[in-house]
C-alpha cells in the first residue's frame, strides 16, 4: 500500500523486511546489495550503499603492524598524551 508517508511492509520470518519492487527499482537496489540500517529517534532508516563504493578496487594497502601503530597513536591522541 503506497501513501504520501511511505510504503506499508510486513515483517516476515526471522524479522526479515522485503523492499517492495517499486521502491527497489526507484533506488536501483538489487539482490545482494548492501544497505546501512540506523535507528534515529525511534525510527528505522535504511540507506543504500552505492555499488561503486563496494565494488571498487583497493587504492591503498595497510599491513597489520602499520594498522596497530596507527591505532595506538590515535588512542594516545584521544587520551591527551
């Protein structure tokens, strides 16, 4: 059921939500796409992640040691030291 306030959806088995075809087409959402779900002011907000952001090739590489060093430095800065 469409209205000016949104689309009526039903919670399915295992609390699954299914995006109506009309909405999926409008937002170019396909099976397997990723969405971000947030709770804001007691409401559910879903935001699609653009496929380009998910499928793009790596442009940088960080090793474990470098990541740990950066993380420790960030922690020190956050603690004021």
